[in-house]
């Protein structure tokens, strides 16, 4: 070996080992990249898990929301069905009233008309006047006849009394009976004449036709000069004190209608309700199958078994309070609702609402329960007695009062002529 080679080898042994810098950097970078990829993978995995959890939660939320909506919809459908089928209310309500049909009790020509159409009149107020001339003549004529009959009775009664005091030498029993019978006949004739005078007086007073009620004259077509016929209606008066409401409830709702229940009635066109209470319930309605057909056989209507129409039962509603500005007109339609009991004054309370929903659901599945003593079988209450003033017989005059001084007493001597 050469000396130069030995020196070169010694120098190489003294120098430090050389490092491959590019490879080491790549190795470090690759480790860092692997860490970054692992972190990104973990993040992506966590994000995917969160997305799957959110998707699963969203799916279950949709299912639960769908179930909740279906439950609420079913509950609302059942409550709505119960409200329209069994709840005690109806749109078929009508305002009703009594109408007094006024007819004259005597015939004659109308000479005075004191009212106009739709005018309010009081009970006893004069509506119109019939020509009284004929009736005045009849009254005077009957009074003259009464005076004649009274004088005849006075004379015949005195004659009979005188015959009763005579002895058997001056008269006979037969003559006494004849004069007594003549006096009795004269008294009967006087009674008949008195009745005719009373009748003529009443007929004269009846020429002034008066209103029998407080109310409104309606559909007045009479004019001065018309001939009023006895017993023929020519004036109609709406009795303002007799308004009521008829609610025609379906028979499926009658289980919740009780006499005395509070009622709210809303007229079409008015927001303020009329308050009242159930007065009575009609106990019978017409049945078409009860009519006889040809040859007296039952006339039975055809029915469809899959369709049953509920019959309507009239319920009479007594009016307790009418809001100011709401007019009552017979024939107007109303929505009639039976209200809850007087104790349930807070319908917004949760327990009241829950109880109402439970009651409606029970009605849907089990039917509305019948309340005992809701509609009494026997009605003991009687309506107010109404009456009209009648003609009262006036005290009658005696024959001596009719013809004073005509028949002297038995002990009075004849007057000088």
C-alpha cells in the first residue's frame, strides 16, 4: 500500500459520517402528513357520526311529529263529530210570537180608524169605530119598550094586589088567579125587555173595537169606509209580551237538553246573544207513517237502512234578556246553544277543558248519557192566566124607578083629576 493511500484513509476516519438530509426530511414530512390524515379522518368520522345521528334524530322527530299530528287530528275529528252530532246546539231556531186576530163583534161601516201599520198600541186602546147610529137607535127603542113593560107590570101588579085583598063577595078565586098570572107575565116581559136593553147597550159599546193586548199592528189593510163583518178578522196585533224562541233539536242531541237549562240564542246579523232558558219540550211530532193510504191501509214510507235522518224535536225557549238594539221579529232564524251549568263560569281552565274533552270522547264511543228528571214526565207548572175584560151586567132599575109615581100604594086615595 502506498503512503498516500494510508494518509487518505486516516483522514477519512477522522471526518464525521455524512447524513442524507433529503431522505430524513421526507421521512419527517411523511410522518407529519400521516398525523394530519389521521386527524382529518377522525374529524370526518366524527362528523359522519354526527350527521348519521342528526339524520336518525330527524327521522324519528318526523315520525313522532307525524304521530302527534295524526293523534291531534284524530282527537279533533272525534270532538268535532261529537260537537256536530251530540252537542246540544242547533242552527234551526226561530223567533215565535202570539198574534191576536181582532174581529168585530158587530157588523157595520168603519167610520174612524185610529191606528197605522206597525204602530204600537196598548191593551184597551181603540183601534177603529163602527158607525154607531143603528145601535143607538136600537138602544133607545129597547129602552122605550122597557119603560112600557115596566108600566104594564106596575099596573098589573097593583091590580093583582088589590084582588088579593078583596073579600069573597067582591071577587072570586079564579079572578085572583087570573090577575096574579097576568102580573107574572108582565114581570117576565119586563125581564125580557131589560135583557134586550142590556144587549143593545153592549152592542153600542162594541162599535168601538179595542186592542186585546199590548203589541204592534201588522199588515193593516183596513181603510175608513170598509164594511166590518161580525166575526171576520180585519186587524192583526203582534203580542209584544209573548215572544219566545223555538229550537228544533235533532233527536241525537236531546239527551243533553233539560228543562231549566240556560240558553244562548244568536240571531243572524247580530253579534249580541239573547239569553233565556228551556221552558218546555214538545212531546209529539207528526209521523208520516201514521197516515192511512188507499183502502185504509198503512202508508209506510220507504227507508234506506244505511241512511237514517234524525228527526227534529221542538224545544220552547223562554226569553230572559234581550240586548239593547236587537229587535225581536217573529220568523227570524237563530243559532240556539245550551250552555254549561251555572257553576262552570271559567271555561278556560285546563281541568274544565280536559273534562269537556273526556265527556265528548265518552259520548262518541258510548253515547250521551240521559240525565234523570231532566224532562219531567208530569208538568205541574201552569202558565199565567190571561183574561180580557168582559161585559158586566149593570144594576137594574125597578119598575118604580123607571116610572116613578105611576102605581100608588093601596092606602092612597085616587088623585084628583
